[in-house]
C-alpha cells in the first residue's frame, strides 16, 4: 500500500496495519490511555485483541516502579536499582 504521508515523513515501508499498531501501542504505553478506550477506538469486540498492543519496554516498567516512590526522590537505593535495571537491560535486551 502506498502511503504518501508516511513517505513525506521519511518512512520507507508502512502499511495501514503498522500505522494502526503504532497508534495503539503509543496510546497504551506512552500516553497512558486506558485499554478500554483504545479497544473502542480500534473497534475491537474483545479486549484480549487489544492486549496485543501492550508492549512494555524497560523504561516504561522503570517509570511504573518509580511511581511507588519507596525511598523518596533521589535516594541512593533508587539509583542502585536503576543501575541494576540498566545491566539487566544490556544482558537481556529488555
């Protein structure tokens, strides 16, 4: 499928499906839109179908854990946790 808008943005290969997938994934993982809303936007009848778009990267998981604020901002324990997460990310790719 030829998508002129994608070509103008410098995207060489794009299909309707990849744009739809990116749209849903970004809403869920980066913009904090709830899964029910995204499911309705995509016209899914079953929420399990929408769950395909829940790709969680390491930074998103790290941000989620930081919201718990166990030690308060800037504490050494949190910094050590970040370092361990970075090492794990390098070893596993996640």
